[in-house]
């Protein structure tokens, strides 16, 4: 598993920022390399929840399906 760490300043409280960033469907709003993310499952995130994403690299898009799995 890849781990990335960093620090950014935000006007949001830590819990609000975490809630926003941990909702995968918001990824397209802050990651230019992932211009499309759509929830495929309804309701709160749970094991089995799925997302359609499109990653863009060097002008080409790749479709990806993400599924939440137990750890």
C-alpha cells in the first residue's frame, strides 16, 4: 500500500476537512489527474461500495472501478 503525507492550511475545522477529503466522490474537485469520479452505490460508504473514476495521464484517460474492501 502506498502512503502519502503532507500538510495544507484550510479554513475548515479538521473534522470538516477530513469528511470532505475522505468522501472519494470529491476527488475530481481537488485532483486534476482524476477529472471524473461518480458514486455507483447509494448510501453511506460501506464494504462493497463502488465508484467509477477516470484517471488522466499524458492526455489519455483510463477508466477505473474502485470498490471498498474490508482491511
